[in-house]
């Protein structure tokens, strides 16, 4: 597989999380800037294979270093990111995430 040109100048650890948007991927950098790539999120997931990124749902790939913990609310569980945004964990994917990445659920808070 070809490496996207965006990654020639940037390293995977510069990105906090990646969001799918139709056939594009929005790469959010740690300094707050965003880059857009024509590659799909699945392509980036294959490139960043390893333990540094976690696929939360169909449209979010998050760096483990950017995750603070989990929050439980009335309508489900959320992953809390360092920029104070929250990503809903789909209930069908929760068990898979718990099996693959149990340390994500150690900082569980109830709100």
C-alpha cells in the first residue's frame, strides 16, 4: 500500500485523532490544526497498525496518548479526550474495546 503524502512530512505521533468524512479523512494534529486526506480511515488504521491508535467506531481513530478516560452517562459511555471532547462508544463495540484495550476503562467516571 502506498503511504499518503501527508505522512511524508508528519509522523503518526503528531496526530491526536482521525475522523472519517465520506471518502476523506480529517487528521487532527496536537497543535489544533487539521489536515484532510483522500485516503480512507481504514487505510490509516492499517498504516498506524500497532498499539498507538484505537478505533472507537466507524468514523473515529484516536491516539491512546490523547485519551484521558471514560465517562458513564445516562445515554451511554463516552471516551474523554484531552481537548475536552467526548466520543460515544457504541454499545456493540464496547465489549470489543474492553477485551482489546482494558486500560481505557480504568479511569471510569460517572457523570
